[in-house]
C-alpha cells in the first residue's frame, strides 16, 4: 500500500467512525482531525511500516493508525488547553469536550479489525496496549504540569525540575506515543514478541528525538507565547538550571518570566542558555537517541523494505534537530 493510499484510507476510517455514530459528533471536529492527518502524515505511517516489517496485512493497519491519530489529536488539544496555548478559536471547555470525543472515537476505531477477521484476542491486546500507553502519557503530563512554567517543582525541596525528572517525562510524553504507533503496527504481524519490542524501542527513541527538536524549536523559533510560557520545562532550560550557579539560576528565572512578552528578554535568555552549553548538550543527546533508535531497528531478525523507510524517517528527523541547533545560534561555530 502506497503512503498516499494509506493516508486516504486512514481519513476514510476516521470519517467512518463519525458515520457509525449517525453524524452526532461535530462535523468541524471531523474536518479538523482529517486535515491534521493530511497536513502532517509523517508519523501516521509508523503503524503501516511496522505492520509490513513484521509480515502483517497492511489493510489491518488502517484502523489502528486511525485510532492512534485520534488519540494523538486528543492529547494535542488537551495539551494546548493545559498550557494555555490554544490555536483553535474555541472556548477551552468545548476543546476539552472535543478531546473527550476523540478519545472514545479511537476506541471505536480499534474494534474495526474484528470485522476483517483479526482474532478478537489480538484486538483486545491492541486495546490494552493503547490504554496502558495512554495512562503513562497522562501520568507524565501531570508531572510536567506540576513543574510549573519556570521548571519549579513546589513539592520538591530542591525546587527545580531535575534532569532525571525531565528524561522520565520526555520518555513518556515524547517516546511513548511513537512507541505505541510502532508497537501497535508490529502486533498485527506474525513475528514473536521480541520483534514487536524492537519496533517499539525504535519508536520510543524516535519520539524522544522529536521531543528534543520541539524543545529547541520552542525556545529559538517559538510559534507564539504559549511555547515560551512552558519554556522552563524544556531540556535546554532544565539542563541550564542544573549546571548554572545560584546567581545564574536567579537570572534565568527572571528571564523566563519576562520572555513570553519581552523579545529583548528572550534574546538574552537564548544567549545565557548558549553560554551554558545547552546547544552542545542537546545535540549530543539527540545523537544518542538517533543511535539507539537505529541500533534497535537494525537488530530486527529480517531485513525489509519497511525497515529502510523507517531508517529514512529517523535520518530525516535527526539532521532537522542538528540543523536547528546551529542555525538557531549562528554565532556558535561547529569548531567550538
């Protein structure tokens, strides 16, 4: 199945969930969801590729990818509400209701493979996989929110979010969603559990790599005020607060409070972060995640065309992070 044909099938499957409910769900929500799939299909293909890599029927990956996309959209909406960074021109209460509807729509989509002859036990395993991953993501989001906008954890004696805290949260919020997409697709194949775990590990490290890129983007090329409000929970800031002197931490907290509304403070914040070595550290960590994802994928029992496509996706994500690292702070040379 070609990527374009797969994307069309996923959008049709999403629309089918609405039709099954007699069109009682808002048509605007359906359009927003399918538009999101077409505008950013990059990771939507993960269930298809891992299904093909493990010898599964590509058609069975369609409702699984639809369910994953619906949950991803729900999480995106809830994250925007919680971070006060809504892009939709709707009241927060209505957006929460949309996210709730998408969550249940995903569960309906997960039931479709039964109609195509997929064993009920496998469909149940897929549902359990989705729900368990969703709970882990919610737990990480709660820990993220508890940190506050400047990365301060009021319940902790030391105050600042630690690097261990960051990696635990990033693993669940960034790694788990793509690990879920890869694991769900691999479960449709006939490979042993060890192969399923290999593809889930690949997805996990790919997801963390994407999270690192998002963190860098939020600070150096923010989409708006919402990115800067939560900048204190990004890796550059958490790392800087970890290695900085007490005086530098005080300055960083001051700049973090002012940056969302003051371009001069944002520029100073970027300069202080770069001086503390955060760009080098983030690039190193991105390289580590790329290596771990690649090693996991290459350990699969049999080569497949789908594996090549997964490697292409991984290699496309990593240079994007590294390129952002150098262009975001051009006065730092690669010879440092």
